[in-house]
């Protein structure tokens, strides 16, 4: 029976799990000290690896010698089609040198590759955030040398779309689905013939604002704001992705705290309604690519636990298509199960080059 070690490293925590067959047998979320997470990724790597091994040895019945493969969350890489990729030296080097961007998710593949070499087992990544299946027309902007990028919650978006397709006994490639992943960032993707042909770039918050991200902004006010505050590009990136949305408005990203004050605070009510409207507006925009022939709308991510937000979005969009809720994220399950499919010969591995 195959055993899979799953690694999903984020900005402040590391999620680790062990799967046997199709069941999660053990999992842990390691919360890291801010002093560690403030270091460069390469400096974090060894400390995070030690904490992962310590957790595995002390709280589970497994050792590193137990596993047949490692499944890793994808990091910032070159644009690629969705699928399962074995982490090779070229991918490892791109993650390690942050060739395509700096993000904590790079650590998953870095650590997974090194462990795989030591253990002589393969390490895989599935549907990384840079999955690029966009139609050419969706990339064009009004400035010649600027094109829209595809950076979004590809792993969870494709996971819930596949779950829905399976639930109606259809192939993912045969259904038209709009998926709204709503978390610290929000991305809304149009899934057509098994590909995400249009989606907003979620890293810096294009599209709807979120609890932390600023969302799309009026151009003139944005560059005037940056000029006034003398922001470098890096400082502006940090501001747009970490200091926007509800953080900017109310100094908190706690959606439950804000929704509890919905009826008593007019500013919170307006902002909450605006969030629901902007998500719904983006869902409506995605329906254009299908000429209105949408089979299902899916709401997922952490914010989809919030019943008030879900209710308001449904009231805007349920005329387009029925709405299904998959609250939270299916990332760990998907990483493990599709890796098992590879080991069982049910899915082919793609090459990163």
C-alpha cells in the first residue's frame, strides 16, 4: 500500500500529512515563529525541514523511510499547463533561486526535492499557482509591453471543479464551471474543457478586493498614491497584497468579526456588500467566455464558510447557474490522491523544461 508524504508550506505555517491509499492517516500544521518566516527562503529551508522531521518523528508512527513518494505544493515557476510534474533539477533550481518570484510556496518543492534525493523516491507537484491555460485574448492590455499573467489558486480551483464533475458523473473536461476561490486572496476562474481559460491574477490582488488585497484600482489614484508615499516597486507589491482590503479599511482581516457587526456598523455593511458585489461581478464576467452556458458556479476557500457572504453572492449570481459550496481547501487531499494516481498508472507525469 503506497504511502505519500504531503508538504504544503505557506508564509507562516507548514502543513504536513501522510496518506495511505485514499485516506489521510496523520496531519499537522506547524506554526512558525515570525523571526524565522522573516528570513530569506533559503535561510528558512533547513529550519523548516528540521521542524517537519521533528513533528513527523514525535507525533506520528512514520519515519522518512516509510514513503513511496512526496507530493508538494507548487511554487512560482515558469507558466505551464495544469497537471502532475515530477520535480527535477531544473524545477528545483528555479524554485531555489526564485527565478520567477519569491513566495513561501517555493519551499515545498525545494524541501520535497531534497528529501526525495536522500530517500531515492520521486517528488511531485500538482497544478502550481502559475498554471497558464489562458486564451490569448484574455492576456492583452492597453499597454503594448504589459500582459496579464496567470497566477491563481490553481490547485484548489481544479480540485473542486473535478469534485463537482465527479459528483454528477461527468469528466472535468466536459463541464463548464466558474470557480471563485475566496481566501486571503480571491481568484475567479472560468474552467472550460478542462482548462482555466480566464482568471484574475491573484498574487497582487487583481480583481475583487479581499480581506488583505487591494483588488483592481483606478490607475490615476494608484500611481499618485505610490508617488506620494515614495514606494519602491517591492514596497508597493507588499502594500497591495498584504495591507489592502479589510486590513486597510478596518485594521483586521477577520471576516467573522466584521460580519458580526454587519447590522450595527454602516461602514462595515457597505464594505461587506461591496466585497460580495465585486466577487459576483467577476463571476458574471467569466460567464461571457461560455456565452452564458455555465453548468455550475462553485464557491470555495476559507471565506466560503461565511454564510452571510455566500448568501449575498448567491443572490447576485444564481440566475447564471446553480451554486455549489466547497468550503475551505482541498489542497492536501488533491496533492496526495493525484500522486497516488501517478503511482497507480492512472495519470501521466508531465515534464518541466
